[in-house]
């Protein structure tokens, strides 16, 4: 009787382990998207004293997260609405931004992923927080991101700012 | 060897240090710790959400880096009221705006000559200590919206986040 229970417990543990292993090798798309966006936030960070060459390489690497026809629209109070169309414009904007900031820490919070019915696209809501040393102000911005799955890779197709307070 | 302080001769004897650290009966101590952990989790998740204030937009009422709590049950029996300081969520509750409600659903809000103007009348705001140069035209507040703003009106309009918040985004009232 006792050995029977041990067998059942062993089987359940084995099934759990198998499920965990399978999830590790085949993570759900939501998890892949969250990881991808977290990696983007990490890539957008700039360390103090980073060389111009390193900054240039960092800005170039950001383009790997976007589709070639990406569109980024920024509409925040106090600034005129601005849109970047295509990967080249985004890359140029990233290079220009990295040249003007001494250091920057970017983090994404509250990443809510809604997969499209085809599982090839996803709508993501998130809150971006940007801080720079010496600046007491923390920039917080809600974003709406549309992602597209291209060759097993989730890329950003569209980014729009969301006004939390209108 | 010090005594355990019990009259039960069968009870295992424990040292003073052990009694202070884990009590007379370790099983009850474990149970008490488990209950404390569960209660703390439930309270901090569903009743009083701990927050840390960041930024200067609510000064002088709330200073930068202070710890506070959001009472999530504040609006169970009534809707938010004018003057309430509330937490407004972004895409989740990790980052929230802390603002004061000055305009209620259906009202109009404007800023003129150092005053917030609600439905054409200057609002008495004793919590606003610094003078403001904000001049903003009249803006209607939607039926399911609240107009929120910080107490620090000495900031530039563009640097101060304010505006209409949807009711569903108001997480609760600031406790302290």
C-alpha cells in the first residue's frame, strides 16, 4: 500500500518535471514577448561613461527589436506630436538620443500581453520608466505596443503613447 | 539548565534563548508565523497597498520618498469625493500616480489667477501652499471621469501631470 503511494507521488513528480521541462523548451508566446521587451529595456539603458562607439553599437542593436516598417508615435503633453516611420528613422532617433543623455535607466512594468487570434500578432500594454542620475524627475509613460511574429521572432511593429490622464 | 516555566512535567524542557526565538511549542509558532504571513499578504494585496512617493508634484502635503498606503476599500460604499488624494494606476499597479481629485463627473475645470475653477467658481484649496501661474481654459469632465491634479502648483504646467482619470483607474484613497 505504502509503495503504491510512493509510486503515485513519484509519477506526479515526474509529470511535473516533464511539464516544467516542456515549458522551458516551449515557452508560451506571452512569456517570450515579455522577455523580449525586458531585453529591449535593458538594451536601451546607457551607462555613465560609456564610449561613443559603444553607444553607437547599442543604438544600432536596438533596431533588431523592430520590424522594417515600424511606426513610433509619441504624443505627450508639452511636446508636439512626433512620428518615426521605418527602421532607419528609429535608428537615427536612437543614435541622436544616446548622444544627448549622460546615462539612462529604462525599465518596463505591467507588461500585459493580448495575443491575436492567429497567434502571429500581439497587443501589449506596458508602463515605461526612465531615470537618469542627477535628475530627480522620473519619466513615466504608458505605451501601447503592437508586435508581430516574423520567423519565430517577435518584433515591434507599432508603438503609441497612452495618456493615463487625459 | 534554566527551567521552561511550565508545570507540565512531560513537556520538553527548552532554554531561555529557544523560548524567546521559537516559543514553548514550535508547532504553534510555525502556525502563528504562517497565519501572520497569509494575513500580511492578503492585507497588502487587497486592502492596504504599500507605496513609496516619488516626485514633487504633491508637495508640500506628501514629500518625496515617503512611504504611504492605498486604501483599496475606500470606495466600496461610496464614490470618490472632491479633495480625496487617490492612487491612479498605469498599465498595472506597480507604478501609480498620486493626485488630488478637484473635479467630479459632469463638472467643468479651469485654472485662472492662481485658482482652480470648478463650474465657474473658484475652489477653496487650503492644501495648496505655493502660488501658481497656470492659465487653462474650461474643460468638461466626462461622466465616468475625475479631474485630478497635484498640490504643488508652483511647477510648470508641462512638467506637472494632471488631467481626467477614468474611474476604473482609481485604485483607492491614500491612507495617511
